[in-house]
C-alpha cells in the first residue's frame, strides 16, 4: 500500500532525470518510426514517449507499494494496443512490429524505473534499429538464395546444437573434442564472413576485388573458377590470373589473422615472412593491372555452401589427426616427419595445420621456430596445389602468369624463413 513516506521517496531529482530520459528514449523510437513510415504512421514520438513513461511510473508505484500494478498495466496496455491494431484503417502502419515495439518500450520504461538503465538502453536501441532497418531487411531477404539460408542455418546448428553436445575432456590424453570443434567453428565463421562478403560485393566488384574477397572464403574455389573462366572468356585471361594470385594472398592474410588471434607470440614471429610473401605476391597482380582494362562486371566464383556438416566434420577429423601426429613428433620436432606432416596438410588446407600449431605454441612456447617452418612449408605446398590447378585448367596466358606469380611466392617463402630465423 502506498504511504506518504513511500511517495516522498519517489519524488527525487534522480527519478526526475530518469523519467525525462525514459520519455526521450520512447520519443526517439517513435521518431524513427515516423521517419520510416511517413504520413501513414499511426504511433509516433508522443505515443511511444507516453508508453515508456507509463512503464516507468508503473514500475515506480509497484516498487513503492502498489504490488502488481506494473503487470496489470502491461496486460491492459497490450490488450488495448492489440484491439486498436485490429481496427486500423487501410494504409495505416500499425502491425505486429508496432505492437511488439510498444510492449518493449513499456518494458524499457519499467527497467528504467527499477534501476536497470544499461539493459533498458540496449533494448531501446535494438527496437529503434529494428524499426529503422525495415526496408533494408526486406531488400536483403529478397536477395537471399537457398544456399544463403542453408549456410546461416547450418552455422547456427554447428554452434548451438553440436558444440554443447561435444565432450569437454581429453581423449587418449592427446586432444580435447570440445576444443577441436571450437576450431571447426572458428574456421567456419571465417569462411562464412568471406562468403557473405563475396555475396555482397563479388558481382559488382570486378575480377580483382572478387578474387580478394573470394580468397577469404576459398582461394581454391577461386582458382578453379577463374582457371576455367580463362578458357571460356580468353579476353579476360589476364584479369583471371590476377584474381587467382590475389585470392592466394588474401588467404595468407586470413591465415595470419587467425594465427595471431590464437597465439600472439606465434603470429608476431610469423609476421616478417607473411609481410614479405604478401608484398612480393602483389608484384605480378600490380604488373597485370597495367595490362588490363577496368572490368565493368564479373561473375562470382561458384563457391558452394562453405559450412556443410560433412566439410566441418572432415576439417575436425583432419585437425584431430594433425594434433595426434604433432604430439607424436614433438620430441623430434626438427625431423623430416614433422615437415612432411605440414606439407601434406597444406595440400588439403592451411587452416588445420596452422591452427594446430598455434594452439600448441599457446600452451608451450618451445619449438616456435620449427613451428614457423611448418606453417611456411604448408604455405608452399598450398601454393603448389593452386598453381597445378591453374596449369591444368587455364589457358596459356593464365598458366604463364600464375606460374610466375607462384614462383615468386615460393621464393618469398624461402626468404621469409630466413627472416624468421633472424627475427
């Protein structure tokens, strides 16, 4: 029950400022809605401001002694807004989004009233952003393909369903399945970012930028696509060669970033070699840029779903096998067996060997120099594979320029090893 003392406790300067902030938060959301919907907007600045104030006052009075007032106000307001939405005229903007936003802003006011200001601010910003991005989200959804939706669902499945089920304990005293799957998610996430970037930019960016962005998702797929393209469109063969070489450099940059994220010391140790390889790797693409007229359009490489479950499981198994093999050879890290493992892994993917070495270095800093050698060997073998793909599938000019660019990269990798030893 309300008492004069409890009412006096509400009449404070701090509550006055909080009430003003609550009204402003509601007014901002209403302003965004009015801006988005124009003249047909039904609920705007004043309405949303009052909804927020209602939530604030209800929470304050509930706390002061009128127990249950906030819940009753929330139910009555929701019922009233729902009834109003059913009676709206044709052409007026008042649907489920507005109904949800009104209830959320009432909750924002209530949270402000009980002192949870940060949480209330986050909800208010999310509500305003959701309303303001209505047209953009409709455009994005219209551009989605079946593959795009499947990619998003599968990444959610890999993260939210499989990860909690994976046991978090050592198996055979060698590797942890939970940590292994986390590495799968890390690479899947990077692949997803590259895929999204390629979907957003690839079709409008021209061949060079398509190669760079495509390399973030799959440099091998870019090499396959543009090697074939050089025979179908021989007038673009130099641009295709440029895109292939840029995709390889983009992949190296991506690998270094992942390495640095997992082990700062390992990433810093590898930095001179990666910088050298990247800078020299841009020589041939830069030279080709002088020979190529600007492309007006380009086709996006056919990168299939980068996150299918079978691919993730293959990567996880490869990573686990590499962890096992590296554990067996750690007593003889300088043996040819260690470098052979790195070379074979690089033929398939650079991600598995790089991540396994980075995690190993993060646990034990010994052997960091030879671990760097393993990464460079994997880089070399990966470069050789993509060069062979281009030599097999591309036309004569593309084969020549990709071979020259790959040779420069291989020489730079060897020089990079010298820099690591001296670093």
